[in-house]
C-alpha cells in the first residue's frame, strides 16, 4: 500500500519487485488527476499494470472504505503531515512483521514520536537522514 504515487517512479520499482518475487498487488494513491493518468500510462507501458491499482483521490478518503485484509509493505511518500493519520487508518491491517517505510520522516515529528514510542507497538530505526523504517510488532 503506497501513499503518494506521483508519476509512478517508485510504483514502477515496487511493482517490478512484486513481479520478480512471484506476484501480489500494490495499491497506490494519488490525488492529482494528471499524475494518476501518467502513472497508469507508465505502468501500462512497462507491462506491470496487472499488479497495481492506482486509487485517485485523497488517500484518507479513498482508502478507508476498501482496505485490503492485510498489508506487507507501506511506503509513505505523500503529504508528510498526514503520515500519522495514514498510519492510524492502515494500522488495523498491518500484520506483525509488516514494514512501513517513511520518506522525509523528519518533516513529520508526530509520526516519528509515535513509531519510536516503546509502547506503541512498533520497532523503528532511521535508515538515512530522513528515511524511517518501521516494523509492526
Ligand atoms: C513526493 S511525491 C511521490 C513520489 C513517488 N513516491 C516517487 O518516488 O516517484 C508525493 C505525491 O503524493 C501526493 N499526495 C499528497 N497528499 C496526498 C493525499 N492526501 N492523497 C493522495 N495523494 C497525495 C502528491 O500529489 C504527490 O504527487
């Protein structure tokens, strides 16, 4: 489940990895219609469109009514101030061992405080200056 598709560059890499590892489904979210159209075209041109669903609209609204049963990997790269709310939305479907990868996490101090809280149900490490890798316990 990816938050923030843009033109689909990260999505292309994620979906190619799914294909290389035997399949699966990536759901990605983007609210700018021009970007949604270009991302879909890029994924079709790469022959990867059968493993991805791009949902158009505000992730907080379009994800809630139709969440998958469980998620393995959640790359966060949309609006940074929304990271805590997106995490709250997805949290019930994060199975133990699933990973959340937050880009520019230093722009969301509330998010960092939450995933680094020892009582919060996560194990979290900083991978680089601004990338936070978090595992659901
Ligand atoms: C940094 S870009 C994503 C880049 C992409 N992950 C990549 O590496 O190719 C962030 C994108 O998130 C989108 N976005 C921001 N807030 C959003 C929201 N609430 N719902 C859906 N998309 C959102 C923006 O329109 C923007 O295209």
